[in-house]
C-alpha cells in the first residue's frame, strides 16, 4: 500500500519502518517522523470501537502510580473554580483529581466505555474527537491530554484543535506519549504492547 503523506510535513514519500500486529509503520523521507500507514478514518474508527475490555484493563491498572501522577497534574494546573477539559479522558481518574481541587471539569473521549465512566462518576462527557467537536473557543483555563496524542492520525490538526479551546494565558498540557526513540525500540526488544496500531497512529521520540 502506498504511504499516506506525512502528517507533520505533508511529504508524500515515506519508507517502510516495520510491521506491528500486521500493520505497517513508515518513516517520512523528509522529516523522519514515524507513523501508521493507514487512512485517518480507519485509525479513528479503531479508536472509537475500543470495547469494555479496555475499561476493565484501565480499571485494574490505572491506580497507584497513575493516581499519584494524576494528583500531581491536578495540583500543578488546577485551582478552585478553574474550567478544565480532559481530552481522551477514559475512565475519568484525572477528572476526579481536578474535581478534588475545586475545578469545573469536563471530558472528551470517543470510546463507548467512556460513557459508562462519565455516568458512574458524574462528569460532563463530550463524546467524540477534539477535531470534530464544536466546543467554544477559549472556553477552558486548562486543557489536558495524557496518553492521548499518540492516537492522533494528524498531530498538527489535533494540536491546533486543542489550542483553540484554551483561553488566552491558559494551559495546554500534553504528556504520556510512548517514546519511540527508547533503548528498547533501538535494541529491537520493544513488544509494542502499549504503543501499537491501529489505535496508536503517531510514534513520537
């Protein structure tokens, strides 16, 4: 299959990097960015179809250190009365951490299991993708996206969509992307268990 254009620099030429789960990753011939060689729609559909087994996994594993991490994020960027949007909110653990700080919280996530979490934890959920949701510009003091940006097939468009939502002087916090430049990847030891297509589309270093 011919490579889709690079989502960062729009270079039409890319070379084969590796196959993961039978899906090709390619490396841009211009800027060197590594990305999943699938149409953007196929990537979006795969992420929207994540089932309840993913919720079960996160409920079982997103505790302990993750909760400490989320509490630190909320302590640094949350304040009483601040309006916060968590993009890729999943089961809402980060939202709960912000809410404990007195923030007005909302989430955005395309996965069907995010609805279950929002209903159980009582937060406003916008069900979709940040690129497509007609949320008001400059409406949030803080916008967060943790372990989310690697799912974006078009990181430039996603970043612009996120920035549009942040009020002037506000905060956009992106973190938690797997490191494609890690020693395990370089040594050929990476299993790609937590960084695999089609759900992950962009492979940052």
